[in-house]
C-alpha cells in the first residue's frame, strides 16, 4: 500500500506508510479479525486497516468501522470505552503489549465479547502503530459469567486453592463468611482462615498419608477464623481436581454453629427426656402392631420397673407379659380398642389395672397417637401414667357425689337416680311406691346441750335403726341435717304399704345409747304415694315434705299422709311467700302505730309499731296470714329491719316537730335473737341514720321465743340494754316461763296477752292469771301493759289490780302515721267515761 486508510475508509497522505498487513486470506482462518491501530505524535488515534473478518464478527464492512473524537471505536460498548482507551495509552507510553478486551455492539445490536492483543512499535515520525488480532470470546465469557454467577449465588462458601494451598478464587459467600474482600483473600494461604489448632502443614496431603488431611473423605469439622478474630464452627469438604495438568483443590464450607448448637440442645433434650421418662410415675413406650397381628413393645422406659415390677428388657423381649397382667375381660377390651385405633388411625386412650410390685392393684392411664409405616406396621408412641392415687380419689369423689359422708347413706342425687329405676319398674308391675320424708325431733336440743359429736352419733344410731326396718330393695337417703328421704318399693296394695309405713314410723321412735347415756328419740313422718300424689320425684318429694311439715305442726312423733288439702295449702304458702318477697322489694309494706296509755293520768306514754301490707293483687293482708310465712321463709329479718328504719325515722321526725316524745316499740322474732349480730347491727344503723336517741326505742320479744334459748336471749337483751334500748316480753302468759329464768332478764315491761284480757271479767281463771301476772311484775319491779282492752269493765278491772298501762281499741286502733301524728298533736288522753275510739 502506498497510502493509509482511516477508519472512515478515506485515503490521505500521512508520511511514511506503515508496514503492509498480512494477506486477508490468512486472517480469514481466524475466529475474529486483525487490525492496525495508529496514534499520531499529537495523540490522535485511528484504525487504518481491518481484516475482512470484522464483517463476519460484527456485521460491519472494514471501511464502515469508525472512531469517535477521542479515537475510540464506535462499536465498543460505552461502558468499556474509558478502560480500553486507558489501556491503549498505557501501551503507547510503555511500548508494551496492549490487552484488547472489550464488549462490542454488532450491526444487529447484539453484544459480543472480543479478546486479543496488539503489539506496538514506534515509527520514525514518532507515531505508534499496533498490529493486533481479536477473537470472538462471547461463548467463553458467558460461560465464565455463568460460573461466577453460580458461585456468587451459592449459599455455601466456595474456595479454589492452588497446589500450595493458596486461595485462587473465593465466591461471595466465602467473602461474607470470613469477612474479607476478594483482594485480601487471593493468593493468601487457606490456613489464615482456620484457628491455630487446625493449621497443619499436611492439611492438603492425601488422606492416606496424613491423619490431619482435609482432602476427600467427606466434611471435616474445623474451627473457622474471621477477619475480626471471632471463631465459628466450620464444616469444610475439600476435593482435589486436575486441570491442564495442574493440581487444584475445591473447598466447600459452611457455618454450622447454629446446627451444632441445635444438635447439642437436642442431645441435652434427649438426655432430659430420658431422665424425665425414667423418673415419671409411669412409663414411656413405643408399641408396634405388626401386619400379622403381633403386638410388641419396641421401647419401654425405666419407669416400668416401679409400676409393674418388670425390667424394660423383659417387656421388650416378651410383650405378652404385659397383657398377662390384665384380667381376661380387660385384656380383650384393650386389644379390641387397639385394633380399632389402628383401623381408624385415631389416638388410643387406654386405662388398665395391673398388679404392681407390691401386688396391690394399680391403675395406668395413657394416650398414644398411631402412625403407619411403609411395611404396614402401626406404631404408637405414648405414655402410661400411674394414676392409682387419682383413681382412688375419683372413686372417693364419686362416692361423695352420691353419698352422705357422715352416715354413708345415699344422698339426694342418688335418691333421684334410684327413683327413676324404681318408677319404671313400678309401672311395669303396676305396683305402689312411697316417698317418705322423715325428720328427727329435738336433735337440735341434743346438739345444743351435749355437743355435735354426741348429736352426730345419735343421728347415725337412728339412721341405722330406720335403715334396718326397710327392705333390701328400698332406699334411705340423708338430704340435710336431721332430714331423711326413704323410697319404699314393690307393694301390690295399699294395705301392705300402710303396714310397712306404720312399722317404719314405730321404729323411728326409739332409744339410742351413746357411751353411757340413753337418748329418747322420735321422728315425724310425711308420706306421698306414687302414682296418686305425683308422677316424678320432685313432685313426690315436695308433697312428702309438705306432709312432714304438717306432721311437725301437730307435735312430735307425728305421722301424716299427703292430701290435696296439703297441696293447696303448700301452694298458697308458696304463693304468699313469693308475693311477700316482692312486697319487701317493691315497698308495699307500711307501719301503723297503736298508742300505749298510762292508767293513772291517761296520757300516751308509748306506741307499738305494727307492720301492715297492702298488696296490689290481694288488697290488705292480715299479719296473721303473712307473718308465719315470713318467719318460715326468713323474710322476717328484712321486715324487722324495715320496721326499725321506718319507725325510728318517724319518731325522730315527730320529735323535731315538737310533739310529745314517746318510745316506739318494734316486734322482733325468736329467729332474730338466734342471729343477734344482724339484729344489733340493724338497730345501730336505724338509730344512726334517724338520729333518734336509743332511749326512745324498745324491742318486744314473745315469751315463747325468749324461753326457747333463755341464756342466749338474756345475753342479747343485756347487750341491747347496754346500748340504751329497752326490751319487753310480749304475749306473756302464753308460754312456759320459769320465774328463776324470768328474774334474770334485764327487761322493762311485761305485756299481758289479749287472750286473758278479753274474758277477765267473766272467767275467774283468766282473772286469777292476770292478777298473778300483775303481782309478779310488781314484785320484779316491772311495768305491766295489758293488750286488747276494748271495754270499760276491762279498764276498771285492770285499774283496780294496779296495772300500769293499757293498749287497745278502748283508746285507739293501730293508726297510720298521719293519724298517729294528729293524735299526738291533739294531746289526747284516756277518759274512763268518754273513751276515744280511733
């Protein structure tokens, strides 16, 4: 060539031409193309010549290959241009080989990797000319990139070592694991990544020549050393490979610290579980049901020794010994349940009783979940606990659920359960049943005088005697303190049943010996018959109890058959009780006041507060009807508290109006004296809330209530007296007072019952009684109030005997609060010739 070609293909004169390139025929055999590159003395770069292979590789004709203003080929990828120009200038400056490696963009827009070299020479004019060849390395480069990508995305660390154990390459995982950048690892020995204890010179020797070699034979447990000096558990697998006759090693490692910790924890857990299994009150087991029907234990914990008295090896070697411990029926049921669980693959809950080492019966209870193996065997892993103590406790609880712990008789729940069976049988046989409600008389007196220990023994003695009087198919149950229920069954006719009831009642009237003392005991009996008096247990029990209450009202040792009249009465009582409860809650009660008058000057010296009830449905209800119901149901406490609150507020209000201050008397029941704490608290509250001085409050207690438990009543009255509250005995003469007891009562008044006053002028006996009561009261320095005074002759008679005060219609009926206020405001007095009738 006489001239040169620029990259644009135009000829120009530039001084001496470079040496002619080899023929294109030679370069046509290359998988690439050849080129000439020239840099002028001024630094401009151009490409005077390309071989025809450039069109094969890049799709551009040699004359179409152009350069930019800086002398970089247009086909070079923009990201590689700066690096390529730097390499060209370096080669020009040093006249050393130029590494031509870059990405090029083909005419079709495809990216190809070109790799080659060019040799520079300086021309006489100062320019530098390179002769170079590049080949298409796209496939090789892509393979290298894929390998790099795979290595850098591998979870495990990968190290390539040379024959001397130096690191040739390391993937990203290895760099992260050891904390080094790539440049700090390359060329460094593998031992720098290991703890000093593992830095052996023979580390990469053949495994057959050194016992510390890590080459071949699977993973090795080592201790890795990070750049920051921390160590970790390293698992390293090292393999030797030959590449182009060179000996290389590939090491794959991972941080197994967490796995080692997990394995250690698992070992510790296994040891702990074995210790627990050995010490628990039972045994851990693995049971196998083979396809041929054999049942064996493949594992049994040490606990079987204490539970069964057998060694684990004995059960594993001979599983039949376990089943031999069971009773025949229990063993068959156990195996049937095991077979069912294997068919349905459901958990197997088992409970067996076996003889223990001490030959005492033990209960084992367990649960296991089945899994099926590939060979068809079913395996249960489970635990059987020794629940002997719990089982015995359950039996005791079951007994207590249906029995009275003291008498060991059945209780109400057992009675109801037995009744269902007896009723069905009676219907089939058309026979009679009797439900008997039996209550002991005066057991409370025995408890109070002799103590509950003696009282319990008396009760058990009576229970034994009564139980002995009934048939084997009959039943006796204790339902409360001194209350029993009996079920008499299998009677064909009414006559034989009544004879049995008579014998039972007679046997309940007996003498019981406790220690060296004899106690005469009696019982009241109420009876209801099936089917005449009811079809179900609750109805019959309720009717028998109603008959018992009627019997007790008639006196001790009474007997009462249930009648429709009792049912009607019971319903009325229950209805009255419900209505009365609503009356207390809804404010249907009120207080009326009946004045008490002094017989000397006729002035009002006191008043008795009397409860009144006006029902929206029933209208005014007599106290004689609802007070007994209140006593029986316990509502009397709420009624008394209502009266205390109402009467004290009213009395205080009248005093604040300037009316005459007179005491107000409130009736209390014997029940309240038995529970005196509530009574005292109610009095304190009423006085505190009303502001009434305690001297203006009196309490009246009936004679019979006072004498029922005289010592307790005396203590309560004394407590009230200490509070400044006066007490009187009401209805005196109707009870059985002892003078020796009466004189101990710190009371202020005796109130003569109206039953004696009504006939005092016509009945000598009543006159004598009233005379005696007044004389006795005078002797005891007590005030006497006569109740029920209605006629003038009564008044004259009482005044003649020296009676202090009277209360009755001759002066005033019980008045509502407004009328009583008017009476006090008018200052009314008693006149013997002109009585005031309210």
